[in-house]
C-alpha cells in the first residue's frame, strides 16, 4: 500500500489543532467579554506568530521596534505600517559564532551581520466569511539567508485568530507540499547561488523551490495583557546559514512552536517562545502610532479680537483703556462715539479734514500705535521673526519668516488678530502676510479685514481664517515701512548650537557605528540675498576607531569619497564642517536660484549653483544643481588633497581620493493627489566618485507630521565595483520637534539608517536645498498635522 503523503500528515495535524481549540468557541459571549486582540510581531519583525507570518495588518501609522534572541540569531527589526494595505520591515540579524569575514584586518571579531527588507501587501480585508489575506516577501534585496515568500490568510473567531498559509524558500523549507523535490536536495532546486554581495533584487527565484503549508492560532486570554500562540512551522532549518556554513546543529525536534506574549499597555510587548522543540527565544518590542502622536502645547495665548474704533483716540483715552493682548489698548466703538460727540460735530462744522482721510491715515496710525511692540507680538504670538511692517492707505503688510506653527492657518489667524487690534476696520481693508525663508519671499497671504471680522467673531458655523484668505505669489510691499527689527548689525548675525549624531548599522567593523557631538553655527546677512556663514563641530564621542575600510578584501578600487569617515570624525575632535558665501534670489515668480562657494561640507569644498522651478500650490517642482568640488584633507582644516593616490600607514594600503570633479543632479519632485501625503523625488546625475545614475526617494507623511522615507541609488557601477551592498540605499524618519516639546516649532529631528557606508552613489551634502527653502509654496515639511 502506498504510504500517505507528507502533505496529508500536515493537514491532519493542522485539523487536529483546530478541533482541539473548537470547544473554546462555545463559550457564551454574554458570560464575559474578551479584551481586543490586536496584531503582534513575529520573531522576524512584522505582524506574525513566531517564525511564521500571518495575513494581519496593524493600524496605519503603527511603528514597531523589536529584538529577539536565541542560541543562533539575534534580530533587530523596525516595522512600519505605511498604508492600511502595506507593511514594511527593516531587519538586522547577528549570527552567533560566525564572523563577518575571514580577514581579521577588515572585520576583526565582528559577528556576521545580515541585512534584509520585508514587505507585505494585503489582498483581501476580513469579512464575515472571508479571512484577511496578504502576500509578502521576506529578505527582499538581502543576501538570501532568510529569503522567502508567502501567502497567508487569517480569520478571527471570538478570542482566537486562526492563520493558514503557504510559504516558499526559507519559510517553506520543510517542503511538505513539494516532498518529491525535497528528497533531491534541501533547497528543492531553488537557485541559492544568487545574492552575491547582497542588495540585489533576486526576483527570479520568488515563489520557487520548497513550498510548505504553515498555520497557527493566537489566543487572547480573559486576562488582557496575556496571549498564547501556537504555530505549525513550515521550515526544517536544514539549510540555515549556521548549519551550512558553521556546521552548527539546529535539529528540529518538533514542528510546533509555542509562545506567550505579555503586553505592557499600548507601548510594548514581552514575548517568550519555545521553538523547534529545543530552543527558547526571548523578545521585546516597543510600539507607537505615527498617525495618533500628539503633544500638549504651551504656546503664548492668542490675542482676542478687539479692533480699534474708526476715529483716533487721544493720549488720555489710550492711557485709560484696559490692557489687552494687542500692542495698543482698544476701546468699545459705541462708548467712544458717545463720549466724543461734541468734538466730532465740531470737526464736521469746521470742515476739518477727517482723520480717516487716506493722506493722514498712515500718520495717525503711526502716531497712536507702537509698531515695534506690534512686531514683537507678531514674533512672540504669531511666530513671524524679524517682521517688517508696511503701512499703506487701506492695508497693512507684514514681511517675515514664520517659524512657529506648522499649521499656517493658526499663524495667519493670530497675525490678523494682532493687526486688527492695532487698526480700525473702517480704514484698513486688508492684511497682507508675506512669508519669507532665509529672507527670500515665498508666499503672500491676503486676508480681507471685513471677512476676517466675521471669522473672528464666529459669525457662522465652522468659520476659519482661510474663508477670508487668498494665497498668491509675493508682490512688492506697498506703503511706509514703520518698523524694522534688524537695523542693527547684531540683528543680522545669527547663532545656533545643536546636538549632532551620525550613525550607521551593520558594518563589517562593528554592528553599530556612530559619532555624537555639538555643532555651533553662525551666519551674517549682508543683505537679504547675500550671506556668510559657517559651522564648527565638537566631537564628544565616537567609535569610528574601528572603521578601517580603506581598501576592502573584495578589491574595489573606487575613490574613497565617503569611506574615509574615520579620518574626518575620529581623528579630528574639532573640525570646521562648513564655511561658505551664499547668494540667494528669485529670477521670477516661480524660479529661484542660489550660488555658493567655500567649504561646503565636512569632506568637500568648492563652488556650485542651484535653480528651482516651483509654481505656487503645484504638485510638481523641478530643480537642478551643478557643483565643482575637491576632497578636503582631514589633516588640514583648510586644506585639500593634492594627490589622487594616498597611502594609509595604519593598515599599509594605498587608496585614491577625489582631487576635483563635477557633480550635480536634475531632480523632479512630485506630491501626487491620487496618493496623498506622499512625496516622490527622482534625481539623475553624476555622483562624487564620478559614477552616473539615478536616486529614487519615496516618503510618506503621517497625520502627526512624522515622515518615513526610503531611498535607493543605482549607478553605472557594477555590484563588484561597488562592493558589499551592491548599491546605495537607506531609510529615514523625520520627526517634528513640537511632538517632543510643549512649544510649537518648524524644526525637525532627522534620523537615518544606512546599511553600509560605501563610495558609490554618494551625493554632495549642500547647506541649503531650494526645495526646502520654498516649502511654503506647497507645504511638505510644514504641512498641517491632523489629529485623530
């Protein structure tokens, strides 16, 4: 008689598991209410059971950082639910007892480190009859240690969440659906020769090789923090890297894995599992949601709307009025007219020129209003720094940089209220707010005074300042300049001191390399267009003494345009990062440009220019930058390398540097309406090591203002020429500072993860980017947050 197939045995085990749990389903829902069962992370990161994934997705914006540890592996993962239907995970894995390379001069005793990216797409949402179904790829673009693909379906029944799926590659290496191929070799004829130096997308082997069924259940106990997981493992661990390369025993004594998860409120999980019938795995994860992040603000109170009366007030009346948030006291119009009827009639009888005459309006307003105080209020309350105020017959114009509120409507409302409280509604018909950045006019917001009065007085439901506003390209301010805050030379001098941290993960010399210090910067504005500035960095601590990458064992011979980082960071505790002259101006309403020269960044100096075409409120923008640069000598703060060929006595190897090259890019920026809250940047040009190629950068902004992005650069360098990693790639998170402080601000914290520091596909680091400078034209970094 023919023996039953392995597939039938597998289905039998899964059915037995389901039947064993069925009695739990008969518990009456009225007897007790189970806590909500939310998705949890797997050992590999991303929503799953333990070794196996599920079809579940977390809430959009969910961010999870987790680590797991067992005898063979230590995983560090970061997962983000970018969209309701798309999850992505970045993973670093340390392989115990195996070294990064056999060359101790290159990697020392660093453990073998694998980098991988996972992603998962949802195919079906859960309904009454259909399970939530997803398809995913594990270890996308990695070296192949854990690469696999899967389709998983998950259905919830009361407190139980059942999963059934099919896995290929690493996930399905037991081959219970392809036992005939498994009998031939442990990879079921899956091509494992590709992968090379990592970073390559080996799509040609997706959904090929060993295939196996997997399944399991997650049970939410009546005790809210505790969950139980059971899964049937589709991997047999025969082809795991420690087994194949290191001869380590990873025998699987049981196909079933068991786990417990303890949840700490809504911020963390502790999970313990017993896997393969012989291995304990311990893990911990932290989570938050970028969509729902909020912070209580303690900003200065907004002024109350109390516009001045039409007729001018006497000095006595000014002195008698009660203090208000405005820069001059306001009085009730009716009481003013009642108490001054005689004087008004006398003026009429004598046919004296009315004070509301446009010829005398500016003079009267100037005499009765402390405009310097108005400018201070605009800065302190509305966030307009160094505001210049122009007074015309029927309008007030403010020119300044709005640095406080990401929600521009809040800044506009506050500024309009301050201006209204210092002018008469019957005289001033419009408030104009010209927003600048680095002294360059970016946008102009015109606010109708009468319409704003209705908004400020809540004359109708859902009144908002945008009802009275119109945004346009900036025009030249009209009227008399009644105040200017930067008349003194000290006002043109700016200072800043900020903490600085640069980091990279997964390198050969050490898993985590970083430097931390303090950067002090200063700039002087000769005019609104011309600036001289620089920055000095004080290195407090770094571990780049381990970084010995001058010539790697793989023999690449690129100019060391970035991998000389040790000499710049570790060998120079105090260094000048930047010292340059910059000219910035507008060629037309939609075209701006800058020209610059000097020591442009830590490693390069030279000259360059950038042009930016960016229409107002447009989804599109186009920029081009052209630069000629030389590599700075790390042993001489003001010097440059003179010879291309250099020698490092520390490791006894020769290398090459950049002694002069053109570099620059043409860049298209696109914020698609059909894919809201995303920004796509595509740059094409020449990089620092004179390789040519394209960089693609895609980022998503969540409701809180947090931005998550990824980029990849592919040039005409081959994988062998580039070296380990095959091409440049990385990930970043940009977090608004006002999510971490009680004061509103435009500033952001920028954190990046770059798998490896290599020389191919490297861009010049420029002080200013015109897309950032012109952000107010179609806000991205200063987009209004949406609280849920």
